[in-house]
């Protein structure tokens, strides 16, 4: 830790004395129940307060009216029942000298017509938002009057709930839909010039301020530059910000861009494969132009960048939101001088992509985030140390070794390769996904700190495991590519691993067959296309890579577009054979019509997940006390595994991760974490 750490400087935000400069900015983890922030929501924010940050912000955003229904399981701020839940959160967070605010919004067109009470959604004009696909009505005078009052009511509920303030959400939501010339095409008093376009937002701010008084923080999140044709320029945005600050705004959370399309979302909530802190200097320009506290969050994942932002005066408060999803105790590490132990955000986008796919926010490699009601972030020492052998140093195996060692057990890892990481190491060899290796590096460092012995170049057989005299054996041997989905000689099929590991070079004309739908095939397609090869991407799905989410797909799609990759949907690869003319002859079949057609290429690359590498598990099964059986109730409830089939056997046996079935990184790590917490 630096002798003088700018992140640890206090900061006065109106009447609030913040203990440091780090905040978790407003975002919606989609943890609400019945529109209310109940225990799960509380525990999520409480963990970050325990972790030492200065300000945590609820909602992303809380909706003030029923015709702004939850689009990502938002808090229903129009319900009076929300107040006691806010009170519970505020009381819990305040105990740790952390402040808490809530983002307040009417989403306008940025929602759906087909949720909640199915009321017609409204916007400044009747133009559809591409991402949410809803057609709004242009707000009438009575809509505007009602919504202004709803904002004030919502703000009052936040104050009654003991929160320290609110943040009005302008960014791509109704307030911005009124003040932006790209979305406001009205010719009445609520549109036209800047005065008209600001009439509604100013009415909202005045109503809110009148309702909550002066001793309550009211901030604003806004795009100071929309970075799109017909939208606000930076000069426009600064003028709007200046006028709204004069109306009673206490801080600005500034961004550049928008949210109206997946591409715009990916430029704002940037995933791996994109520059970190891309809009930080822009935020500094805004701060220099305005006399108001400024915060900014935009892929600031590491402490050196955060320190730079504060030290150079680019920001007053730095948002490290995804960094706190990965490690809610980040600021405690700073204060303790143990920054090297911070679990890094790798930018996988798993948190945001799940939300936009109708799920809840989960971290790719912290299984406890969002599960605070059932999984602890801190690992307790076991009552009795045991000797454990973990076979495989992929994400599941490394996580098992880390947790077991943290609990005080003696752990040896046997790894067949001369390096750790398993499939994550392979995936991270693609330039766009290189940051994934942080998942491995952090666990290896933690294992080293905890005294875990990792033996590389050890293809473990049953005798090797038994020689260690283990009490517990965890088989985390992963899987191998499954290319048997295509009829034809095996040697005519290349799998995605062979391309990424450079075992096989890409051909000049390549057909990539994706029967998985996740990152693997589209990532490899980008790698192959960048060599200049002519590539066709074929999938039986009705959309391209459906498991790749809204924030991460635009980068792939742009790359495939630049390289003229041909995409063919609703189609299976039936068989592959040698062509009489040389190369390969691929038979395709339409998923719905059954019609066949032929492709002639140099190379067929197939992605169909993995099949478990489970020989060792089955060799050990009958020698183990539990025959590999898992008490799933005990697993979920974090109680010890007590199944006994062979009382005289010396060890328990479990398998985790892709050694069980082909799944993603989060599933593999969750397998290991909750199993080993109770061993």
C-alpha cells in the first residue's frame, strides 16, 4: 500500500463524510423478491459494507411507477412496502460506517409492454428502443403530471427508509429520453429546444427536492456525451449538467454512450477484450468543467487505475462495482496491506449478461456473491485437519484445493499438464478472453500462500492417489472435447481446443460447427477468421451463440463482420467425408425442412462441449467409503457428507466440475466451493 493512498482519503458529499473514495455504483443485481429488496438484497450490500467501501448504491434502478415495470427484476419503488426493507438495509450498512443510496427511475421506453400490469409504457416520443423492443406512447400532459409526482413519492420512500440519498437515473431512461434530441421529437412545451426538453427533468428534480428537503443527497447519473448521431455532444451534456446542478443536484455519476442497443451497452459496461477505464479521461474533462462532485464507473477493475483517477483529480469518487462483485472485501485488503490477495474482476461479463438474459447477477469466479444468505465469503477452519488429494488443476480443482487448505487441511494437487488452468488456460489463449487467466492465477497464488503442493506432469492413476494415503479425494479431471456429434472418420474433425492450443493450424477455408452455443465456438471462429481464412459458422440454434450475452456478443459480432464470416442458422452438420476433389465434403441438413446441402472446405472445426475424463474416478469408486455418492441435501445445506457404503475404506471420493458433466466456469467453481466448505 502506498504511504499516502489517495483512495483512503475521506470525502465530504454534501453533509455525508465518506471514509474513503471508493463506491459501488448503482446497478441492479436482480435480487428483488416481489419487487422488494429482501434478505438476499440486504446481505449482498452488507457484505460490501463489511468489506470497507464508503458508499453502496441500491437499485439499477428502482422504478417509481407501475407503467415502468421491472425489466431486470428491479425494485418496485412505487410500493409503500419497500420502506421497512430499506430501513433494514440502511441499519445494517450504517453499522459499518458505510452510506447507502438508491437509484430512482422511470425507465420510459427502456422496458417492456408485457410485464407487471401490462400498462402502456411511455416516453418523450413514440420511438422504439432497439434493445427492449417496446413501442411506447408519447407521454401526455396527465402522464407527465402523474410521473413527476411518482418521482417525489419514490424519493420520499427512500428517505423514510433511512437511506442517505438517491441517484436519479437519466442515462437512457425517461429523463434522458426527454432531454436528448435523439429521442425527444415533440413540438409542444415538453420538446423542441433545450429549454423545452429540460422542462420535465427540471420538474422532477424540483418535486423531489421539495419532498425530501435539503439535508438529503440527490445525485444524477447521466451520459454527458451520447456518442451517437443526433444525440448529445459533450458540450451539450455539460450545459445540461450545469443547469440541473443549479436545480439541486449534489453529485454526478457520468458516462459516455448509451444503453439502447447491445453494442452501446458493451461500450458502456465494457467486458474483457476491451480497454479498461476507456472513458476515465473523459470523466476528468467533465469534472474540470463543473463545480460538483463527480463519480464514474466504467471498467475500473484495479487499484492502480482507481488511485490514478483520484490522485490526478479526474474523479472525486471512483466506482469499482464489478470489482466488488468479484471481491466485496476489496477495501479491507487495501487497509490491511494485502492487496495481492484481492480476487480480480476478469471482465467475463457473466454478472451483467445473466441479468440481461433474465437471470440474477453472479460472478464468474466468486460463487458466494449473490448467495450471501447461503454461502459465506469468509472460510472457517475445520474442526479436524485431514489429508486431501485433488486430481486436476483446472478451476474446479484449484478452487477445491484453495478451500480445503483455507479450512486447515493438508492438500496435494496432481496435475497431468506442466501448467495449471485446464480449460480456462486454453480459453484464455484467445486474445479476446486472455483476462480469464486471472481466475487461475489468483487461485494458484492463494494455494501457494496456503501451502498446497501442486505436482505437475503427473498423470495420476489410482496407485498414485492411494500412495498419498488420503482421507478425501477430489477428482477434478475435467473433460475432453466431444466431436462425435458428426458422422465420419474422427481424423477429419478438428476440435476447438486444437485450434486454440495451436496443435492444428487453421485451414484456408474452414467450417466451424457450434452445437454448444457458448463462447467456445464463436471465440475460435474469431481466431480463425483473423488469420484471413474464409470461415462459415454453422449452428442448429435459431440465434448465434445464444449463451453469449448482451455485453460480450458485440465484440465477437463486430470481429466476424469485419472478416466476412458467413453464418448459417438452424442447420446441423450431418457427416464429413474426404472429397474426391480434395479437402472435405460436409453434409449439412436444415433443422426444420430436412433439406441437405454440401459444403467443400479444407477444415471442419466442431464444438460440442466435453465428455468427462472419469476413468480415475471409476477406478477409485469401489475403494472409497462413499462410492463417490454425494448427499445433495447436505451439499446445499453446507453440512458434512456422511454417506458410508464401505465402512472400512480409508477415504471419501467426490468428483466435480467437467469431470461430472460439461458446464461453465462458475458451475465448476461452485461445485468445489460448497462441497469443500463442509469437508
